[in-house]
């Protein structure tokens, strides 16, 4: 049986470059207010990855969060959108 591999945008060169730009812009530090963590960093999509394909590699749609803060906002993305967009526009 032939398996068809699904293309995952997260494995693309453009996605890798997006992540590097966001991390650099954010000085490799969690951007969640009051958090100054510089380890276990992840790039969070402000507008959800799954429902906003055209924004997946747009720098203004990414923000650096540590794993702990990322877990706090997961599932509640819309509640944090405005705050995160204000942070990345600085």
C-alpha cells in the first residue's frame, strides 16, 4: 500500500526563516508580560496557524513565547490577539 505524505508547512525553508526572524526580533526572549524566560522558546502564531494559512510566515503574526507561556495561551488564542499584536508592533 502506498502512503501519501502530507506536506507540512512547518518543515519548509520559508517557515524556518520565519521562526528565525521572529526569535531574533524578540531578542530570543519570551514576550509574555512579566516573563523573561530565554529557554524553551517557541514561536506562537497570533492568528492561528490552522485557520490563517496566508499569515503562517508573516513576521507580524509571530511572537516568541517560552513553552510554559505558550501552554497558557493555547486554546485561548483570541483572548490574547490584541495584546500580542501590540507587543510585536513596538
